[in-house]
C-alpha cells in the first residue's frame, strides 16, 4: 500500500507527503506479496524490493516535475481503490459515493462525494469535497470523519 498526500500550497509549489507499507509475509489483514508471487518465481529480498520501489519512485518523481500530474491521472484512477465506493459520513451527509478527486485548477485534491440513498442512487444534491487536513478516511470501515 502506498499512501500519499499532495499539498498544493501555492501553484506551482507542490509538497508531496508519501508513505509506503508493503505486506510482504503476513496473510492478514490484507494479501501479502508472498501470496501473490507465482511459485516458480523467487521472492525478492526486502532490500531488493525497497531498492526497486525507490528507483521507480525517483523516475516517476522526475517525470512529475517535468510534466505535472495530468500525465499520471489515467494510470492513477486505473489502480485507485475507491472508485464509486460507498462511505458513511459521521457529520452532515449520512451516506455518500466517492466520485473522484478534485484535480481541477484551484482544486485541493480532496475526495468528491455525492450523497446517495440506501440503494446507492444519487440524491441529486451538489457533491461535496472532503480534504485530508480536516477529515480522516478509515478505508476498512468505509467511514469519513472529522479530525478531532
């Protein structure tokens, strides 16, 4: 799992805050790397895995600096876990569907949430944007809550 937060302080200044966690050997709570590698392949050492991740990240970061996020957007959404995920929201809206991320000019990069009924149908209200600095997202529970 790679967690990232991209703060847009003042265009064109971007401040990435990245974290990486990879379940290499434990079968719970998520699938481990060892359980998805074909048996005929040798599992990489932690050192080789980290070296590969950092090398790939370095190349991608250089590309990001040259051309911005738009070049990565399709690939990002293709691998994104939250497409149309139904979430519960502690305050205000009770249920919502994640529709995307606000990447538009002037957008903060927050999740765009559309309020839905129990069957997941839109209530037709204006979608809201929730941002990381004021909210937290518990992916395992599908719960958005205001930070204390």
